[in-house]
C-alpha cells in the first residue's frame, strides 16, 4: 500500500514568520525515514500505511504543542494499493507527458 499525505501544520500564535517551527516538523519527518517533499505550502510524505501517516501527523502536532498555544493543521490523503514510489512516479508521469 502507498499512502501519500500532503499536510501543513504551524502555530498561529508565534508571529508572522513561523519557519523555525516548520523546520522543527520537517526535522521530525526527515528522521522518520519516509520519503518526503517540502513545498512552499506544505509537505508531502509517502508511507506504507494510513496508521504511519497519521502517527507522523500526531508527532508533528506534539512537537509544536510543547510551546505553541494555537496550531493550524490541514491534511489530504491519497491511498492506493500497490507498491511505494508514487511520490516520485506521479511527478515523473506528468513530466514525461509534457516532454520534459
């Protein structure tokens, strides 16, 4: 199974720039060992199960909840049976059709 989770999570009580808090979450994602892609508006992670994806989201929340009083979070999931590797394969398929 392949679970793609696109999510954004950040505090809303820490001022205009929250990149230090986003970096805290990305460090956690990186240490998880799951393939991921950071974007300007969120992060995409690929896991083998829905449980692993939601556990990562829970860990991200816990990492921020230590010193943040208000946290925004949004997540989208694309779950499909079959092998891992869709994080890169989906982008590659579109690029091939574009002739890139």
